[in-house]
């Protein structure tokens, strides 16, 4: 909980930012306006997002940069990177408040890039796999002394929730277990 919320609920004495001491610690301050956050964003904001990036309201800022379906390429990459960066900045703030540690700007950026790259790669491979399955839908039975295991899985790219399952069938296609 930010210090402005803590003082509003009478469980904190100061509403100031514990990291920079420069202004009230609101959500937007932690995620965008704090000096430590600005150092990260200043190296990442794409040119087409730079106009109102540092001046919009919290809701406008989140909605115009958050991952939603329908984006591809650089915009897909940016919106996932954005979500990962704000998670890192919130964790950095808590790390400082509760452990007295602060992550360096390069460390935050490096970690966030790695996560964004992993999401982008998994998104691309799922699309590739979907295409491959769609062009090869006929089930081929195993030989008589074998069982065949078919598996499938799905990933929600917005939440990263995943689920999978499988089924064993004999050479006549009859269900055995799964
Ligand atoms: Zn601050």
C-alpha cells in the first residue's frame, strides 16, 4: 500500500515517497513519476507513445499502454514490456521499503526485456503450432501393440495462465485413459 493510502487510513505518518522523498507516494508516482521510475522509462518509451506518456492520468496511462489482444509486432512487444516494467517498479518499491534494497536501472530493464522476449517467443510459437495442427488434423492410429498419447495445451497471454491434458488411445481409436 502506498504512503498516501496509509495516511488516508490513519495507519501512516507521512505521505511522502520513501524512495526519492519528492512528493506524495501515489500509485502513479511509484510506477511513473518517481525519479527511479523515470530513469527506467526514459530509456524505453517508444517515440509514438512519448507525447502524453509522462503527463496522462493513471487510468489513461494504463489503458493506452496495457497488453490487450489485437496487437502484433513492436506494439505487442511494447505493451507486454510495459506491464512487466510496472510490476518490476512496484516490486522495487517494496524491496526498498521492506528490505532497504534498490535495484539498478539496468537490472530492471535487463530483467524486463528477458520476460518480454519470453512472452513474445511463446506467443509466436503458439501461433506457429496452431497453424501446423490446423493443416494436419487427421489422427493416425498406432500399431496394434502400442497406445498413442495425444496432448494439447493452451496459454492465456494476458494472464500467463496455462492448462494442458492428454489422452491414450489404442490402434482402433478407443479411449484407454486420460
Ligand atoms: Zn519517489
